[in-house]
């Protein structure tokens, strides 16, 4: 994994900023069936609380805290659900009929990816640069049903799946890989991209949005969040982390863990300095 010095510097800045506003202390904290003592909060997200306590460093789900603590940490179940949905990887199926049926019931579109997953270098690059990113996952999880039509050289497939994929390639006149095709819920083709195109997930999403007659939905609209409350500093940082993750080669969850680790170090250093000043 490659991580630039500039990106590392940004993470450290985030950590210092967060640690400066952390320092909430509790003599005891009950969460997830455990009781923690001498707790200092270091980092809070929409779903989790990170802290230090007598035995080291811990974290807990905000949904498992008492109602009083949930209010204290501004827990919002809808916002937490939206963040969880956005963090999930895009899920591919192999059955076009099932995807179209689901698209009709949920008012979505269908994205088909014709690929040679284990031999085609441009297919692998598209997977890595677009489909594996958090931006694409959030867009897909809220707007698309996805069907992967794979023609591998080494990955085992059933004979039925091989025949079904060949029939789809013939039906949609696919002659090269990767080919991505957007369908409406009736199965009508709205647009396609053949080959790999530079620009990452933003360019890919923008191109396929231009094919779509439907408004783009976000995690907030699909979970019913209508609040206009400005995002908290932590929410802004989380958004920056999600945007930066594909460029760094790190997943958002790993970056969050790294930031939490930096925060922990910063808090410990601040405590040490304060203790020396009190001597």
C-alpha cells in the first residue's frame, strides 16, 4: 500500500484536532455488556465511540450505550444507518432477471459488468480503481442493482452460469471487456461504456448518471434523513477520509482506525504533559 507523506500529514492534523476536543472523562462507562473504568473519550463517529480506560484502548457501538449517553454523544440511528450503508462494499449478483425484478420494486437501475475477472488487466483495473472504492459503493448501494457477467479463464463456474453469461453477451452484442451497460428496470439499455476510462469513481459515476432519467439518491435520502443540521467536525473529517481513501490505497475503516490511533497517542501525550506540569 502506498501512502504519501502529504496524506500522512493530513491524518496527523486530523488526529491533533480531534484530540484537542476529546478529553471527555467518565469514572465508569457501561457498553456492550462491559463496564470500563477511568474512561477518556478520544474519538466519536456516527456509529462508534473510541476511548482509553484502565486497561488500555477500547471502542463501543453508540447504539449499545444508555439512552442518556446516546443523547450526550448526539447518536442518530438514521445517520448511523446511512453511514453503515455507505461503508458497505458494492454487491454483485449474477442473475439479470432477479436484478430487474428488484430494480422494479425499489425504483432502481441495473448495472451490468461484462468482465474477464481473472485475466483481463483493464477489467482488474476497473475493479480496483472504481468498483472497490467507497464513492462507488455509496452510489451503487443507493441507486443500482448490479449484475456481473464474468468470463474467467481459471475461476470455476457452473455450466448453467457459463451458458447464461454467453447468452447475455450475445443479447447485448458485447465484443470486448470490460463493458458496462446501464439498464432501466424493464431491461432497456440506457447507455454503455466499453473499455477502461480514466478518472476513477467520480468520472465513472458522472458518465452513468448522464445516461439515467432518474434522480440520484444518496444514503441520506434512502434512509429518510431530512435534517438540515450542518455536519459536525467529525462528520466533515469522515467525509474527507472517504474521499481520500481511494487515492491513498487504504480502506475508510483502516484510515479511521489509524486516525483513532493517532488521537490516542495525542491524548496520552497531552495527559503526560499535564501530569508533568502538575508536579
